[in-house]
C-alpha cells in the first residue's frame, strides 16, 4: 500500500487526530505549559536552596563568599564579566540577637516560626553562632507568611513579648522543637515552659504593642528581596534556604579565613 506523504500510513485527518496521545494535541501542549508555570515558582526556590548546598560542598561557593566582605563589590565570572553582589543593610538593634555588635560576621535571618525549613535552619545558624561567639553576631527577624502558615503572625508577636521578658531564645527553641503542634493554647504553654510570666505575657499580646514591629520586619524583608523563608543576609549578602549545619559551618569558616588573609 502506498503511503500518502500528507497522511502517513493511510490515516485520514480525523483518524490521525483520534490516535494522537493527549500531549501531542495543541491543547495538551498548552496545558503542560500552564502547569509548568504554576509549579515553577515553588520549584525555583527549592532548586536555589539545593544549588547553594551543592556549591558549598564542592567548594565552588567559596570564592563568591569571600566577596561578602565590605571591601569587595563584585567578582569575575567565567565569562570575564564582573558580577555585582547586591548589599542589603538589614541590621537592626531592637531585634533578638546573640554575639557582639563588633563581630566580623553578622548573620541576619528572616524566618517564619511555622516554617519547617526554618526549624531545620535554626540548628545550623545557632550552631555557628555558638561555635564562633566572638566572631559571629546573629539577628533574628520576623517574616511570618500567613498565606502558607495561617496564625504565624501571632506566634511572632508572642516571640516579641517573650523578648520583652528576656526569654526570646528559650521561647524560640520551644516553638521550633514543637512545631507540629502550634495553636493559641500551645503557644502559651511554650511561653510558660520558657519561664515567662504568663499574666504579663497575655497583657503584652492583648496590647498589640508589637504588631507594628512584626509588620516592619516583613516590610524590610520584602524591600530586601525576601520571597521565602529562611533567608539569610551574611554581612549584607543574601543567601536563601535551609543550608545544612556542616555546609553553614564551612561557609562561615571560609569568610573568617578570607578576612584573616586580608
């Protein structure tokens, strides 16, 4: 049987249309494109987190991290072009922090108490802050994402009230350790376990005195390009994602070594 070059294998146009798989039709291709656009937002953030981890492990991120010191404004890429690393001034005096003001490395984290990646990251950043108590200052800033974690703003307001009583870090640890169970009653229980005066704690939350503080942190984060949590600013340079403890330690060690060699 001769094969028609326009209708392969002798199929007429209708039969040819019916035997094609769904993804070969124009509407199938359109559906795939739409789905990719929807998914790509979340996938992109995850891929960036993973890429940071892989680069730290392989040592590729080292040369870029060296540029975090204020002396540097750009570094040369493989193409020979200078890539400017944006600097963001997100350091504050009124947010919870550890380490001295004059530390050679300042880590500012924008976090969400109800974000599982933030709970994971808290182990990494608290670890390096404890390992380098004189070299690292760590500042915690509020970035609750209500669209993903309804009620998280109230937990951050509770954190500010815990800070008022000098118990922020104890409260911080209790919340992250019990992240699977967070509601109004449990948050109060964690505050009590952290050693807070609950009567004063309740008055603080009811007063609304720290609502604006949490909102300002969110606004500052957005202006600095924060789109997900956790997001870190190491000496003003942004790194996104929950970097594992070993990789975070290597990152800080690289910066300190670079500063010593200047």
